[in-house]
């Protein structure tokens, strides 16, 4: 279907055509630089014999599309869909019922964390032209270049699915891929909890427990202010300014003026609220102070243990031709070590001990942590000594 669909009649036509399709390619275009939540601007759909571009702002209610893609509908194919899925859930009222991510599939086949254009070239032998990804998708009318780009972003997803799923099945990894795809976007879906926003502040690790209590109040206030004003949190106050505020914990406007990075306009607009937040943080009782970050890099012995585990993950990644970050990231290993040391609740278990990862690498890491096995270098390669579980 040519052009940009902006009417309910056009949407009804699309719904009729995708009904009963076994595989549907889907891509989104959104803008996230100027708002608290990303703004979904366009949905591109492709199915055997047809395509459509849906103008999200013009169409408004997309719950019927959600119904068509959810439940027992066909397989919806995305590429790098962890950000797309929360947007779709918010605008469609639900997630697609069965999702296949071609980037995840490619990682199970040793392609790395590959981009769409390159994957299409490597797997299908098609060279894509042009790149309009960083244009302003909120402006109307869209250019011909933008629409061509959006169509092509969805057009090759179904053929990629056919090739990649067949190769995954041949290598016994198709169920691993489906398992991973079911978890896509889980972290991005939940609205940030204001009281936990301090954890994501760059520079927070340099503060002690009492000042972390001040930062917690300041970051929670910033999160709520950004949400209410619909702007990115950095538009309210930068992380560096927030950390400086927590460190100095000013008690009056004169104190605010001495904080590096605080503009006069910010003091006029937010001064009273910042002072109140800092005061609440200082008044927080010791038993309620946030715990300092548990970082594997803080203790030399723990850092060495982390490096050892990372080395084994890299070895297994190379042996199995699975992209390393998909198998386990350094943060996954840090999570495992915190769990093993009893610093976090026992349930749920760390990601590296769940599902397909456990047998592939998780049990090895546990054996190393518990001293049941050791890493040795034999015949020119890294190996595990000792008896496996």
C-alpha cells in the first residue's frame, strides 16, 4: 500500500490483509531526545505480497492492531526490538503474542550484535541503500526518502526469519532463541521507580551512604519533575549537577548558588524543591541509608575472580559461536557474585543461572566460585579441570 495511512478506513484495510498471515515484519520509528517517554511516530508492516506505513499520531487508537497482532496471531518479526516492544505495548494495549527478534537470532549464530543493514547483506545478499533513521519522524509530511527507508526496514524481516530460524533449528538453538525473545523488553517496559533513580545517576558510586540518601531524594524529585514536564531527566538537571548537590547538601539558596552547574534559572524554578529534597535526605535515619554499590572492581580479590569468570565466558562464547554479551555480560557475572555472596535475595536466581544459559555456562561459573573446578591452560587453550556437576 502506497503512502502513509492516516485514516481508520486505511487501518481497517491493513487489518484485513494481515489477518491470518503466518509471519509479519514490523519496525517502528520513534523520537526520544526531547521527551520523557519516546514518541512513537510510525509503524511499518510487511507481509507476503504487501506493506503498509501507519501514521501513529494521526491514527490515535491502535487497539485493533494490538488485537490483530496479539494472542494467537502470526509471528511478528522485529530487529533489535527491546525498545520497540514497550512502545507497542503502550500504544496498542498489548504486546504481539509471538515475537522473533532477528538480532537475537543472529547472536545465537555467531554474527555478533549486528545491525539490520549488515545482517540483510550477510544473510540475504541484499545491499540496502540510504539511512534516514536519525531524521525527524515527528514532522509531516514525511519525505519520500523517509518512507522508502521505513518500508525497507520491515520488508526483509520475514525472509530473515525464514533463513535464521531454519539455521537455528538445524543447530538445536531455536528454542533458546524463542526463550530469549519472550524476555525482550522486560526491563524497558516498567516505568522507572523514582526512589530507585539514584542507582542510574552517573557518579553516584563516588558517594558514601549518607550522601547517597541525599542523592536518592534528589534523583526521585528529578524523575517526578521530568515525568510531569514530559522532558528527559537531563533537561531538568544533569547527573553531574545532581551529584554535586548531594555532595554539598545545601541548606539555603546561597548554598545552591555555590553548586557547580546550577544555573540561576534552575534555582529560581526548582530551588525550594531541591532544598526540601536535600533536607529530607539529610534527615534520613542511618538504618534507611542506601547500601553502597557492590562493585566487583572495588575489592582486588573480587576483581580477579570476576576477570577469571569473564575469561571462561569468552571461551564458551567462542566455542559455541554465540555473541558474548548474549551469553553473559560482566554485569551478569557481578549479579551472580552478589547472589552467591548472599548480598541479594536468593529468588529470583541470576540471569546466567536461568534457562539455556545455566547448562551452557552458568553451572561452570558456580563450580568456579565454589572451588569445585579450576581454570587451567593446557595444550594452548583454556580449560576447566575437575569433575563437572
